[in-house]
C-alpha cells in the first residue's frame, strides 16, 4: 500500500511544473497544458485525501474538476484556433486584440 505522502509529493511536483509552465512560457497552448497539469495535481490531492480519510467526497470533487478542465480545454482551444485564424500567432505577448 502506497502511503499518502507519496501522492502528495507527486501532486507537488505536477503543481510546480504547471506553475513554472504558466509563468515562463509564451505559447498559449503550452500555458493551457500547464493549467491542466495544475488541475491534475489538485485531482491527485483530492483523491489521495479521500482515500486517506475513507470517504468518497474527494473523488466526487475530482470528477467535477475533470469536467471543468474538459470544458476549459474545449473552449480555450476554440478561442486559440479563432485567434490563430485572425492573427496567425499563438504567442501570449501578441494577444492584444482587445487593447485600444
């Protein structure tokens, strides 16, 4: 049986990689992938603590997070495709379409 601390260390590593990806990358697709890593780290924490405490509440919340992540990915990719067709770039620094 794997102890809960191992799951927490894995979630910490995923969360750290995700935050570094959001803060350091310019490509919007990589930023979205980093946000997905952060959400997966949260899911690992929820399921690990649900298993540790013997309840299913964390697993139910993890299902809701997966649903929200899927919706975020679908809408985010749709916006990125529309922006790429309009401006022919996916760099976050060049997304100034709504600026005056």
